[in-house]
C-alpha cells in the first residue's frame, strides 16, 4: 500500500504478450495507478531491483523465466511485502499457496480491478483465487 495516500499505487505488469501489456497498462492507468511493464520475467526482475512497486502482476508462461521464477525472485528480494497476482490459462495447475491471487485467462478487467483493490487497500490480507 502506498505510504502517501495521495500518491498512486505503483504496479509492475510482466507478460511476454505486448497486446496484454498495453491493454493492462492503459486500463490500470485509467484507474489511477502508476503502471510499469516488462515483456519478460528477466526484465521484470531487473526493474524490481531498481524501482519500488506496491503490486506485481505476472503471466505464468513466458520465455526463459516463468511466473514461478518471478515469484521466487520477488520473495527473495522483497519478502512478502509485495502482493503478486498470477495470470494463467491453467490456474488449476498452479501452486496457489505461493501467490496472493490467481486469475484465470481470459478474465474480465472488473475482476482484475477488484483483486488489485483488495490486495492494495484491504486491511485484511486474504488470498484471492478465482
């Protein structure tokens, strides 16, 4: 959660599909979030080393570095302080205990916005799985 309530929450979106990156960046920006994108897990992890984010949204199936690899890097670097939403076409195959939320592809933006809002601003951190 942002320390300054008037500052927008910063979100990193990682996905190897450019169209998804552009759509999520535009949609989340319109909701008032500061959005940064990375088109690979490696680039996303690099950005995590040099920037502060309040939330990470990652695809699961990408090139060399998977969503699980991104999760491991985020947890090693930042601990549990950053919630992570995983996007997957096969959410039933995932270890849902490790992610703060899992959203199946395809999904509605409304559902994603609700997850983001819950993870960033809810007083009770509860896992959200769809």
